[in-house]
């Protein structure tokens, strides 16, 4: 049996069993039409990553063809603020200029007790302190890639570029994966009433080298053995790490200091270590995505999300991503039928968080919801 431990949030939620391949998932569903509960009350929706936060002031749409409307939106750098409360309050002061009572946060990491736990957060996120600082009636929290999964409910291929596989809209579980400050991943299961998204911490899985060169990189990172996570290689900081390691292996000092500089140098073929770093990055991403696609039988496709990947689409196309994604033996036939698309992050996170909040959120007292063990 497959069970999910649900993110604790400041709302009441009802657990119901949802069938999936091989078992059941205990899923949280509140009122599916929250528009009936708060027909005209705007709410704050924020997608908070390790580097950037995207914040929107939203409300339920009165148009029959739309779930909600965005009243104000802004993307800001987390490093410009001392904490999440300051960041959100700055947006409220400049763009909202009204009392905010309800908030949904899509945060990198997982909620443990009263805090969001994440190695890549710009600052600690303590939920009771945030609620008090902003005088909120309720805060709902979900994982940032969980929110991206809910953004795929409608037209998941819209605004994307096909990287490999057939250009079809297939049914079945769908993966959303994104290397940014860390490496996030979630899987969207096709169930009634708009789908269910399971969050993961797949980026923390052990990196598995595929080539002799990758083994040399791993040996440099862990000379005495031990744990090296995939996101140590497949992320923005991971690309910098790869570049620095390759320079060290050649006895050279690194000349580039940002992931963007490395991808630009690789595209221009002006730095041999940058070219190799991008090649290893793309190949390792292919292995990671293919392994998750096998794990979840992601016949609905894989969405690689983020402006970082979207900007280096040409490099991905020319890389070993597809070959490594396909793996080998009989599973190759399955994975060759899985479409892999690249999408810009954009507003998808706040839109997915709003969709989850409106469909499943019911304001109430703080509580913990857990999947019952089976």
C-alpha cells in the first residue's frame, strides 16, 4: 500500500482514499468549490524558491471560464529581504494596499511541525511567526513542485517546448522536475476532480555516475566515499560545482562564477570546462528524469520546469539527455513513448498553489493531517 504524509497546514482537511496503480493514496480534499466559501475575498499566493519568490494577489474569478484572476503579480529576489514576512509585506504595501487575511505558500522543502525545512532556503520560515507578523487568519502551505504539478491540470503542453519523445498528450502519471537552487520533483496522478499531486524529495537521492568522467567527479566531491545528492550536481549551484571540479581536475582556476556564465560559455564553445560541465549536467538530468519516469510509470509525460532550463534548451537538445533518459533493456521501449517537455517557470507556481487552495482549502484551526498507516 502507498501512503502519503500530508503537509500540515492551518486548515481543516478531510482524508479520502484515492485509487492508484498498486494501492491507495490517502489524499486531502476539502470543499472542491471554495468559490462558494469566499466568493469575493482576495488572497495572497506566493511561490517561494531558494533564489526568487513570485507573489500574486488573487481572487476567485466571476467569469465562468476561469477559476481565478490575478489582481497583482511580482517576481522578487529573496536575497533583497531579511525574511519571508518582510518580502510578503513589501508586496502588500506596494501592490495590494489592502488588508490580507488569507495566504497560500508554495515553498521549496517540506513542512515539519511549524517550520519549512529546506537546505536551500534564503532564510528560516516559521509559520506561526509569519502568521502573527502579517496578522493573517490562515496560512496554507504546500511544496513548490507540488504547486507546479497542480498548474498542469489544464493543457499541460501549453507554453512548452518538446525536448524528446512523441508530440502527444498521453494519459497517465505526469512528472514535473526542475533544477534551480535545488532539484525539485513531484508527480501528478490522474484522478477525478482535477488530479492529485504527490510531492517528493527525489533531489536528495544518491547521485549515480554513468561514465568514467562522472566517477572522477564523484571521487573528487567525496574522496572518502559517502553521500552525494543528485542536487549537488543537477541544479544551478550544481553546475557551478561541476565546473569547479572539472577545472580542478585539469589543474586550472575557474574563470566563470555563475551558472548563466557557464551556459553562455558552453553555447559559444569558449571554455572547454564549461562545455564539459553542461554536458555532464544534461546527461545526469536525463538519468535522473528517466529513473523517476520508470519509478512512477510516467506515461503522461515529463515536464522540465524553470527558466534556467528553458534558456539552455538548445544545449539540452544537443546533449546526451535523451540517451540517458531512455536507459536500456526493455524499459527503453516504454520511455521512448514518454514525451519530455521544457517549460518556463513563470506564474505556474502561484497559479498551481491557488488552484490547490481554492479546490481543497478550508480555513480553520491549525492542525496536522497524516495518511493513516496501512
